[in-house]
């Protein structure tokens, strides 16, 4: 496995989890913000890109 793939997928996972957690906190506090959706979108796109560019195949 290459280091770039590991770091990229780890960073994407962290950003995705931060977006999901922030979204749930905002829903519980009844605060509507747009940036958690950007984090979720970026995390999903980065994970899809990492899956497509997986070095094993």
C-alpha cells in the first residue's frame, strides 16, 4: 500500500466524520449551517476517489 492512499483515505474519513458529527450537533441544537454538508460532500468524494485509485488493482 502506498502512503499517499493511506493518508488520503484517512483524511477523507476524518473530514467525513467531522461533517456528520457537526450536522447532528446542529440538528440537536436547532442550528442550520451549510458547512457540515460541504465537509460530508468532500469526504464522500475523496473516499470515492481513493477507492477508484486504490493501488492494488
